[in-house]
C-alpha cells in the first residue's frame, strides 16, 4: 500500500512539472509583458471596482468626481494605474500587463466618463 501511494505521488509530481506555470509565476517574470486591448484590460482588471465603487474606487461615468482635477489629471491617473494608489493595486493586480495596455485601459475608462472629450486631452 505504501508503494502505491509513493507511485501515485511521484506521478502527480511529474505531471505538475509539465503543466503551465501558475499566473503568479508568469506575473513575476518581468520579461513577459501581456498586451491586450484597453477594453479587455478594463473589463478584466478594473471594472469590478470602477463600475461599483468598491473600496472607494471612482465610478466610471461620474463626471463630478473628476471635475476638480488639474489639466494633468489623465497623466496622474495613468501613473496611479501603473503603480497603484490607495486601495488600488498596481496594474489592477496584474503586474504582467504592459504599460501600453494600462494606458489603453485608462483611456477607455476616460472615454466612458467623457465620451465627448477629444482623444489625448
């Protein structure tokens, strides 16, 4: 019986060696930057908080929240999205996302809030 248990444990360990690494391991590899559209990144990593206001996150579409920001506010938001701010984790908790993906997600969020704003303003 002990021999069977050892064989099963060994087989399980060997099977694990051939599997894909867990997401955390991929995220820790700084050379692997995941690219996705701003819409996809926003929906996957940002919408859960920014559509509900979870943990005090500003709700997308709430223009009053953004009215008192400076002209550099979009740059500040991008920086906060990349590095984290208050309860918001850096890159929405996906450190493997590229900076370009994060920038696209922020742009998408701003487009939802200010649909009439010209791009880049």
